[in-house]
């Protein structure tokens, strides 16, 4: 089996994605779009839930809101060099005007920073790109 063939099979299977977003108005459309894209998605609304679900679900990608119930970027800093950090990376969800959080997310090694509200098609393309590197 060639590497290209293996990547195609992997994409067809979809990725395990953990969405950490405290606002349902942002989370629900993303969950629907990601599931329609063939991905296995779990949703948590607080850092406490995130700490429990991350090792249990072992996502390939974490979509992390900067604001959650505490500072989402503090959580990223805590996991970035551990086995809990998803192999395809952490995509940070931030308000477009929050330049400080966006810069900090990049400094902490986020795979990408995406504007809220999230446009679904570009997010799906980004996830495909990230899992293509696995």
C-alpha cells in the first residue's frame, strides 16, 4: 500500500475531533458540518469536561475556544508538550478582533487560529489538511 493510498483511506474514515466550545450557538452548526463531513465529533463545554474527555476519546484534532469557562490558551500551554496533545494539532477558535489571543495561540504552537463564527467549508478543508499529515 502506498503512502498516498493510506492517506486516502484515512481521510475516508474521518477524524476523531473534540470540540471545546461553551456556546451552543457556535458549537451546534460545527458539530453538524463535521459529522456530515464524516468525522467523529464530541463536544465539551468546560475545561473540567475537556480534561476528562481528552484522554478518554484521544482525538486527532482539538478545536479549542480561547474563552471556554477559563482561559483555553492556558489549557493549550499545559498540554502542548504532553501525550495529550492531539497528533494533528490544536485549532484555536477566536474572535477576529482578539489579536492578543491569536498571537498567543500561534506562540503556543496552535496548528491554526480560526475566526468565530467559524465558516464550515474552510474548517473542513483545514481538518483534511491536518489529518493528511498523520
